[in-house]
């Protein structure tokens, strides 16, 4: 991993022990400029992970605690009549002025409020009363939702799920990580020890590097064949969308940049495939009845769709 991002990972590990893989995937999404959905049971550190990322990278952060009474105008802003000016004045919402927005328990918001996030997540702007207002650059949404305790929650719309670059799960810590966590919190608050080790300007430069990473024709062919295979798979009612294929390309480039390379390999695509695509596909009724898992189907695709040479900097283009 690049030294700058290794330092960020080490700062985050001060508060999240034993979750190196999840931290690296979150950093991959950060480099790709994509939004992340943390979907797991309560108490495993979803909110802490997002907050630690903000502190370690020096991002301006804002937390939105989603509840059914949060209105669209609360997050995108609204126009208010100004008597002195005799005109309407725009009042920014909670999305403005923040590089990282933590949407806590996003599945408790109303569908109307969730839909208000679509433009912001896709285009980095909001439109109120016909006027468009840009958001901060970079702009990252890290949303959380609990997979248990469904009272008062609702499923996220498919269109909104498709806006998230990745869906990640943390899982429970192992024995050693749990012990380390207990020791660290005996007499201190580890979050206070997280230092800013990466400046915003450096992050923007690395995001530009990630976008400039080379994905050669064999890699693009591999991504396309994976997407097409998912659309034709009998266990999937909905396959990987065109946006999903584009996001897979972005995430693979970001992973290559994270590893310090300027080219994508088949291994990069495989490493991010399930995290990028699992929340974009929909199992058929027969597959659901048979107890088939989404990630099980996607892992099967990785086995059946031939990968380019994972060691060649040209993604197999020179392999004879």
C-alpha cells in the first residue's frame, strides 16, 4: 500500500481493530470518489469507522441521523423569503460544506428524503427551486444501515443502491481484536488519538492519479464479459447495470492506485467485484427459494469468466 494511505489505515486501526480488509476497501472507495454503504448489525463500528476516516484524512464531516421526520429540505436546503431584499434566499442544507457526510441509519428515512440524495450522490450538486448549487469537492457519503431491527425501516430504492460504489460489511472482531479493543478503552478514548495524516490537497491529487490509471483493452473486455454474464445468469433477475460496470472499472483503478501501480490487473477487478456488484443484482425468485446467496452467484461468475493475465501490466495483451 502507498505510504500515505498506509499511515491513514494505521490511524483508523487505533479505533477499529482487526478490520484491515474493510479499511483498505474504504480507502479504495475514497480514491475512486465513490460512496459507501456500511451494512451490518449494530455495534460493530460502522459509525466509528467513518468518523475515524474523516479525522485521519482531514475531511470536513457532517453527520445526519436519519429518522422518518427528516425532510428533503433538511438535507438539500430550501428557499426562504427575505423581506429586506424582497426576494427569496437559498438556505443550504446539511449536505453543504462537508467533504464527508455520515448518513446514519439511512434506511430509517422516508423514501422521499432518500430520493433527495440521488442528485447529490450522482452529480455532486443539489437543485432547489430550479437553481443548482455545487457541493464540496471531494464529496463522499458513507451511509450505514442495520441488517436487524427492521421496525421503522424500509428498503433502500434500487436506484439509490446503485449510486453506492461499494457495500461493505465489518463483521464481529476476532478474539485478539476484541481484547485489544477492551484494553484500549479502559482509561482513554481512542478517537481522540486519531491524527490527521493526509491533507485534502494530497487526497485530490491521488484521486486524479486513480482516474488516470490505465485499464487496457483486455481488462475492459473482462469487465464487460462479467457484466454480460450476470445479465444472462439464470439465478439473477437483474444483472450488473451499465453504471455498475463503470463503477467496477473505477474501483479496480483505485485499488491499483492504492497498491502503487498505474495499471489495472485482473486481480484488481476480482478483489473489488463482489463489494461493487453484490448490491446491484437481484436474485430470481427460484434462487431465493433455494437459499442461493448473491455473493455465491458472483463468486461463481469469477470462476467461469476467464480472467486476463493477472501479472501482466498490459492486462494480458502481451500474453501469448
